[in-house]
């Protein structure tokens, strides 16, 4: 495999994505329990004891809940920004072993994977999206962002595969049970992308080599898979989307694994 990925968990209860090249296996985020994450990995080509590293987007619990136990149990190095490290929730346990601090805008390598971190807009201290490359192929991972900035569009354009947030349906959010201040936070430039905003971003970054899109971080309260698929139906009316595979990240089971091509 040149580049393979599988969304293991996606949503407000926990997030994690397995990314593999021929020689390197990393988890992007570890937001479930350690036991749950080990079990999810049993359903993939990679077992927990064969991982090489953890790569963290930001410090919210649904992205770091198992970081402490995973690093200690499997002696895994972990990569994150300084802002993420300094704002980790106490309950994940400290000290973490083998932390490497990276800066957005500066690429680095984990084995034969090249990681290009970039800044995103979210209500965390120093959150990051990633372009992960191997063998001339690239995967873009961009969830938990309130607005698709020009930087985000520049970074994602050219990837053969994307994991992209489609957090909420605006009508479901507005008419749903969340308190007003939480609704405002979700819709803010530091919150989460709606289904329509995700599709607008896809329109902006489409290119002829894009082959796979996984919509991620769907709210169980303010979204529904049918609403996401309905939103992207307008994309699929155009012939240029005929070669693109669409999948949905799931909260309670892994999504299908995808070979980037």
C-alpha cells in the first residue's frame, strides 16, 4: 500500500483516523477510550502494537481522550503543537512520553510519511489540519474548523483524498435542543462547518485527481447522514464529480478503509 486511511471514529464522542504507508502507521487523534480504540484497530489491517506514532490536531477531549493510555501502553511518540500540549486536559494523565512539538507551516517526517501541518480556525489553542504524503500521493485531513480560510483551500487543493468536516445541518441546528450560546459557538468562525459549507469547500478545492472524500465529525443531534448526502447531491450533478467516491465517517464503527490513488 502506498497510502491507506480509515476513519476509525468520527463525531462528538470521539475521533481517530488510521493512516498508513508501506512502512509507517500513525493515528491522527485518539479521542475514544484506549480499549475502544484498540478494538477498532482490530477491524483494520493494523493492530495497536504495530503503530508508529500519534498525531494530534488539537486538545479537545474528543480528540485526545486516549492519548495518555495509548502512549504509555504502546510506547508511542506523539506529535502536537505547543498550544495543544500546554492545554491538554488533566485527565489524560501526565507526563506524556516522547512528545515532539511541531509548528504549523513547517513540514516534518514520521517514517516515510511527510506531514504538512497547517493552521485552522477553531476554538482550541493552536489547532492544525494535515496534509499527509507518501509515494507522490496525498491525504488532506481537515475537521473542527469554523471557516474555510484561503490557507485551508490552498493546502487541500491537490490532494487525492480528503477527510472533511460536515458537522451540522443548519436547519436541524437552529431548530434543535442546544442552548442558544452553543448554537452560536457551533456556527461561529471558530466552531464547525455545516454540510453546505463543506460542499462549498469541496467545490473550491476540486481538481481532476481527487478520488475520495470522507465527510467527518457529523453531529448526532444536529445532522443526519441523509442530510449530508442531500447536500453533496448538487456536486454530483456535475460530471466532474463522477470519479469521486464519497463516504461518511461513523461514530460507533469504523468507516471503510480507502487506498489513495
